[in-house]
C-alpha cells in the first residue's frame, strides 16, 4: 500500500468525486454514493485502503461532531419549543420500545442481559447524518415526516449522554479491569464523581458559550479577516469536542450544546457558513470510512447470520417507528418515509460499541458483528429509501384516489404547476378563479391530501421525474410553471422538460438575479424573480407615505420594474466576462455595482415629465 | 385644509386630501332649515396634481362643508381599477356632480373616461331602468393652458370650450341629468398669483352657492361660463 497523505487524499477525493455524482444521477442521494465509494476503495474491493479505514473513521467522526454543532446552531429555542411534544413523546417512545424489543430478542438468543441491554440501546440509535442529509436533498425537511425524524433524532442524540453515563455502571457490575488505556481521565472514578464531572463539563460549555466565546468572536470579527473567523469557528468545535472527550462524554453532544448556546448570538449565520463546508467534507469522509470498514469477510464467513441480523434489526426498528408514527397520527405515507428513513443503526452506535468494547461489555467477536450490522444497515438505508420512494410510496400516493383520477385525466389541463407552496398555490388559486384548471405536482404528501380534498388535481412526487411528468399530462399541457423554492430543483426540472417536452412553455420562479441568470442561460425567457414585484410595491408605498401622489408613485414603480427587467436581460451576457473562478459573493457585489452604475445613468422616472404643465410655459405664449 | 369631506383614507400629505365620509341621505336638510342643502361631489382627476400650480390652488381653497365631497380618482385608483359599486353609492349620496380636471387634448385625462365608461352603466345610469341619476346636476370644472380667446371658431383651437365638452353634456343628458355651463380657469401659464387666488375664491364661492341651493339653473344657463354667472351674481349681491 502506498502510504503518504497525498496519496490517501487522492484516493478519497477521487472515489467521492466519481461515485457521488453517479449515485445522485441515479436518484439515490449522496450518502449512498459516499458509502459505495468507501466500499470500492476498501480492502474487499480495490484495496486502496486497508484496515486503516477504521482510524480514518475515528478521524472522520469529526464530521458528525460538526453536524451536531450545526444542528445546535439551527435550533432556535422557539423551534425546539414547538416540537417539544414530538421530541419528548416520539423520541422516548422510539428508544424505549425499540431497546426493549431488541433486548428481549437478544436475551431469547441467550445473550447475557447486560450485553443485550447495552447493545440494544446502541442499535436503537438512528443515523442523524444519513437521515437529515437525505431529507434535505429530497426537500422533505418541512413535511410531517421530516419534522418527526428531526425530533426523534434530536432525542436520540441527547439520549447518548445518559447512555454513555449508564454504560460504566453495567461494566462495573461485571467487574472489568482497567484493560485498554483510555483517554478519559475520569475512568475508574466513582460513579457520582463521574456524574458531577459530566454535569460540570456541560455547564462549562454553556457558560463559556455565553461569557467567553461571544466576546472572543467579537474581538476576532474586528480584525476583518475572514479566515480568522473560520479558524475561530473550528477552534470552538474542536475545543468543545476535546473537553467532552476529556471527561469521557460524546464530543458530538458537546458540540451540539455549544451550537445551541451560540444559536442566539449574532454570529450564528457566520459560524454556520464557516463550518458548513467542513462538515460536508468530513461527513463525506465519514461515510467513505464506514463503507471501507465494512467487514465483508464476516459476511462471507457467516452470511446468513449477518444478513438476518441486519434485517431483523431493521424490521424491528421499522415496526416500532411505524407504531410511534401511528400513535402521533402521521398519515400513512409520511409515516412510511419516517419509519423507513430511521430504520438504520446510526453513527453513534459505532461510538457506543467502541465504548462497550473498552468496558468489556461486548466481546471482540460480537463487537465486530455489531459494527458490521451497523455499517450494513447504514449502507442499505439509502437503498431502502429509494425503493420506498420509487415503488411503495408512488403506489400509495396515487392509488388512494385512483378511481377519481381516471376520469379527471380525460380533462385537458393546459397548465402544470410544479411545487405548491405559498408561491405555487397563489398561482393555482388565481388560475382557478379564472376558470383555468391546473395540474399540480408536489412532494409533500400531506399537502397533496389536502389539495385533493379541495378538488385540485394533484400528483404526489418529484416533478423532475419524467414518468411523473408524463402521468401529469405533460404531453397535452401547454404551460409548465416551476414554482419550487430550491433553485437547483428548478434547473433540473427545466433541463428535463426542455429535453423531453420541448413543446411546453416553461415559466420559472427564481429566487434572485443569480438564479434568473442561470435559467436565462438555459434559454428560458419567462423568468420571475420571486421578490421583485413585492419589493417594488413596498417601495411605491414608501413613496406614498413620504407624500408622493399615489399615481405618480405607481407609475414610478411600473417604470422601475420595466427597467429592471430590461437590465436583467442586458446584463445577462456580461456575466460571463468575469473570470469564472470569481468567488460567488464577489460576483454578487460586482453585479450590484453594475446595477447601481446603470441606475445612475438611466433613472427610469427622472425623465418622466408627462402631464407637467410647467415645461410648456415658454412655448405657450403665442396662444 | 382639513375642512371638507374627502373619500381618501389618509391625510399624511398635502398632495392627497383629508379623511372624510360620504354624507348620508337627509344630512343637511334639517327640519326647519330655511334652505335645502345640496350635496356636491367633486370627481377630481389630475395625473400630476403635485405639479399643477393652478389645481393645487383651486383644491386648497375648497370651502368648509359637510356636504362637499372631494373624490380624487388618480389617488384612489392608481391602477385604473375603478370600484364601480363604491362609485355608484357615492353618486347616489350626492345631488351635484362636478367633473374637475385639466383639459388635455381637448378632453379629460384618461381615468375620467375610464370612470364614465365603467360607472355610468346601462340600466343604472341610462337606458331601460337607468334612472338612478335622474334630476341630478352635472358640469365640468376645467383648467386650460390656452386663453378663452384661443377657444373660438376664429381662434387657435377653432372650437369653443362648450363645443369640446359636447360628450360630457350629452352624457349628462343621456343620464337624465341637468348639464350646467363649465367653470374654467384659462390661460394658466400666464396667471399671476393674484389672478389665481381670485379664480380659487370664485370656485369656492360657486361651491357655496351650489351647496346652499342659492342659484337658479335657468339663470346659469344664460352664461357660456359659470365664471360669468359668478361675476354677475357678485355684482348684484354687492361687495
């Protein structure tokens, strides 16, 4: 094996860059891509990396730490409060019932109760990294399933603290010796002292967040060096993680705590954008490491055992999750997304199994098996999600109303609206008010249900899929409106439609000028910036409040709109003059500068002298 | 200028006009009052009111009265989307209707035509069953750049003001309303401040006389312009 940092980096990055786009292309999400990349370069396929994959994994767990820091940052107290019932109720129900079921199962298989209890607690964890990433990619974050998943995952992440605290107790009673040297200085201390240390560390993070980190960040910000702030952000995460490891706690939890504390500071967005890219890379690395560390030898030696274990665990978790969802009255298809999504064993299980191994709760062989089960379950999650989405949900989403749908399909619907959030629904309502029937595509099944009840013709599913477009009547329609909020989805959709349904007039909602350029570059002319009209309308009202006549202000607004639309088209080609590697933010600034310069040259209202009598005074003398 | 009614909801600036409500049926006709008060509605249309010295002067000296309503069309309907129902109610609540506007291309600004076309519906204002405006009074108040002499058959504009106003006159007739001669402020480019304030005072006087029902229609119709009637009236009343 060729050693050296550069070679390793080369392998990892190449694997990621080859596999992830392929996986995304196939609609399987980036997580599976990373996992496959790991398997490919791992010891059982190409063999570029050997057992050191395990070490990489410890390193890459840092991605999980960063992810939890970010989750903490995004978790505003009010958000937390809104979800409190879900977090406490669903979270505790899921962990307790799953653990008990798994524990009972393992005890039936003649495991010692301590081993069974410890392992089942670890197996009850789901993968925050995989689930949140997948939900985000599929745009399901705001659905019932998304919110429920988030709640349960959050509860699990928090539950890791007491579980980690509980594990030594299980070990003490088996009378373990100080086998492996451990970094945790607290090991061997009496239980109450450990607990005190844990609480102390938590308190330290909270206090430091309030009274040390924020003033420290202010000082750093004053230097106006961007990279210094990035360094500070990394320092915060690493320092917290280190402190937590020192007292034997999960670094991820510490980071989460630090994130929550900093969520209310003015640096929240700054920290978020600084850490985000690191998190992405480290998480990717983490998944690659998981893929690479899967012990295929174990699978070859006793395939039935591993496979049946994996499926047993997944089945039990899914059933419990479905029950939990049902208890909390989630609709069937949302419940399926939720349950299947959380059915894998999460990355915390690696941490917990490692700890158990250290404490001799788990023997070597069993640790290997458990790690393998965890890794396999994580690997097949994206596949399960894929199958769920493509085959089970699709059937579910459309079967419900299939009787009705058959006759609606005969009706010609000239307009298709993709994305029925606030933006899309306003268009839909407007069209309906004018007697135009629109077919609606949306991937939030709850909303789909509601809209169907209101008599809209709605299809559940991802609008960027040609089969869905076809069943929505893209062949007969005349106009397709993409009202999706995510710019990338819009691009995707436009590309698909241009390729498969060139006869459709595409009308695109875009977020801002940058997005507009992207769509304009694709040859679409009907581009609608979502806030343009509204901000001009507000500006008109400002003029009125300042004493302008309403009609003059309205005309000024109309002129500005016309001018701004024209400027958009005019500046579109110049965008490519800039060297393409210009940093995005810089590009924005350049663009704004160009606009402002233009505004100075052509003020759209200053030359509007309509109906001004003063100007004609001089020429009217002869009358 | 917070002394007459306006249909606008805010009075945050002097370009628009203060708040007020439509006078109710019967208001101003108190039992025992020695005159029958007429309710006057000014339909005002100027797309650039803020730049019009003359019209600002006319509007700012409107007399204080509960029975006078100023209805500023461009301020209310900057998108030309006239609320017909509101306008009809407004018309029903008044006795005298004034089309007050500058004289653009020998006619009224666009929103005034929009108003005529939308509000004076067949079956309501005219035609079968269109009796709702019957016996009300209407006339124009206009400001022109050209002088009175320019509006003569031998003048620059070749026709008289009254001839140019034929569409309004016939519209009023169609709606079974009485049409009075116009009140005009002409030669606006050359008006001195003194002349302007005299015109404004005349307009205020006219509105007072109308509101107090202190006029005779037949008398007014003898003049080509209400300006002349005012002059005659003032002369007979004495200083």
